[in-house]
C-alpha cells in the first residue's frame, strides 16, 4: 500500500509483519491489546457485517510501530494513558478524537499525540487506518529531567494535534525517518539492543523541544551561547569525519551535556548532531566521487566513517536521490 500521506514510512512493507487479520471483534480487541494497549472496541450492527480488523506490528525494543485497520466504523476507548504516549499518523479516513477534555479530528495532514495521563477515545470512519508509534512515559520523563534538571511530578500533557506543515513535525520527521529505517524488515542484520532505546530517547527529546506541552513555559538551563557551541561541535566533527565518533564523545569534547548538545543542534539545524554528522559524511563522499578518476566507492565510504556499506548505500540514495554508482557515471 502506498503511504502518500507519510512518505517517511513509505518504503516499509507493513504486511510482511502482519500479526493478525480477523472478522472477530473479540479476537481483534484481545490481540491488539497484547501487542499495543488494552482498550474497549465497539462496532455497531451495520459495521459488524463488514468488520475485518488487521494489525501489522514492528517491535523495536521499548518502541512499538504498528499499522491498523478495521474496515468498519468503530468506537475505541483506550482509557487513561498514564504510562504510554501514542503518536498516531492517519494514512486514510478520519476519526473524531478526545484526549482528556480536548476534542479534535484525526485525518491526513496532521499527526496526533495522545497520552499524558489523559483518557483517549475515538470514533473512526470505516476507512480509518493509522500508523501508531508507542513510546513509554518513562522515556519522556527521563528526557525532561535531562533537559531541565527536574523530574516531572505528573505526566506531561502535549498538544494533541501536530500539523505536518508546522515546525514540530519538521523536527520530528527526521527522527521518524531513522526509526523507519531501523524498523524496515529489509534493513538487514539485527541492530544493537541499545539503538532502539536511543531512538525512543531521540523521539521523546524532540517532542519536548518542539511540540507544545504542559511544561513548555518552564525555562530550560542556559547553554551559554548556543550558536558558538554548535560551531565548536561542527568543527570538531568536520575535522574527524573518518573517525568513530559518539554523541557522548562529541558532547564531552565541546563541554556540553549530551541533551544540551541535542537541543542546540535541533534549534540550529532541525536535526540532532549525529544526523548532521552523517549528512556531512555523505556530502564528503559525494564530492570525492565527482573527481576524476573516481576512487573506489567502498574505500571512500569507509574512509569517511561508514562501516556498514549497506546502510551507507541506503542513506546515500535517500539524501541525493541517486546511487553512488550513478554519481560516478554522471561524472564521465
């Protein structure tokens, strides 16, 4: 299925991760509850004739990414979301939603962010089909404590609607792009276990820095001159494009906590420092491949810090809309 509304997930064949497809309402409710969250699912008599629920699930450690459909108008009550947040991306159809006291429509063109200790309910059209990313409240609480130094006393409540033409979505989309790359069943060999937790942390931090929420007016600790710190980090990374660099190491080199460095890069570039570093490495490889005679592609990628050639090729295509070989051929 083409996911024109959410190109960030467009290359994933969700059907390869089909958990179930059923005409039975009770089975759909029970199996979805085990994979995602307990909820109440109701279908009226007319909908019962066409009801065919399906759920595709990509488990990523503490994160869950899924696609759902019911083929009937349904009412869903997730109850109070004390321990989890749901980022819902409607692919088609629409749903009338209520998160606590806030009512809104979920449809293409806006993401939905539910949770924060609020009760989440929705009435969905028969063709409603969302992609859902679940992340833990603990990840959001930990991210806020790292940013502010204070542990939140109650669940953080986010603004539930995130338009795709807004700044928050533009900041979160690159994180979801990384998430989609790692969630893709075709991504190849298994990833280190810590990577999925790192992705959840990136998503939580980006949400806190860009989406309105109940603690947004609280001042974050000053970071000195953010532009100067960013320039120092940029220079440090550009001088070491071929080295093995970590976020912790970069932050230590420029004298910043890792979360503060992330905040500074998000503010300056709309992406984290490691995403920025990867883009600079890709640009360096492309420039090297455009000289005559061109060096070997694999040697060039390795020289600029890409240890996994499959990932390098995938990111290169995504960045430049061409393969490394295409770049070499165009030079001739």
